[in-house]
């Protein structure tokens, strides 16, 4: 069950990260803030009017923290995999070079 939830969360986080990383997402957020600001005089800059943007940004920020943490964790895991692969390749190259230098010494 836990693996199922993790898999679903990873796919959802990847999709949200890709969607929110586009210029269109920024323009949508800018449009929302602009509409909110323009509506200020209509609502008399009331406490409720301010509460709407405060609540929206707080919830968005709260959810983005988890999304960013997931993205960071995946990035670190991928980098770690690449480093391990480079380490193995480096060891293989060193073993090959040491084998060749031993052959050269025997030939001389």
C-alpha cells in the first residue's frame, strides 16, 4: 500500500512540477493576483478581501514545500546514481590502465 501511494505521489508531483514550471503557469498566477488587486475597490479593501489572497498564498506555499522536497529528493537520488556509475567506470578504466602498464613493463 505504501509503495502504491509513493508511486502515485511521485507521478503527481512530477506532473505538477512540470505544469507549474511553465511560463503559462506564471501568467495564470499573475492574472489571479491582478484580478484580486483590481477587485480591491469593489470590496472596499475589506479584511475578507485581504484574507482571500492570504489564505490562497498560504495554502499554495504549504503544498509547494512538499512538492519541492519531493523534487529535491528525486534529484539527489538521480545524482547519486550518476556518481556511482562514474565511480564504477573510473574503477574499470583504472583497472584497464593498470593492466596495460603491467603488460608494457613485461614487454620492456
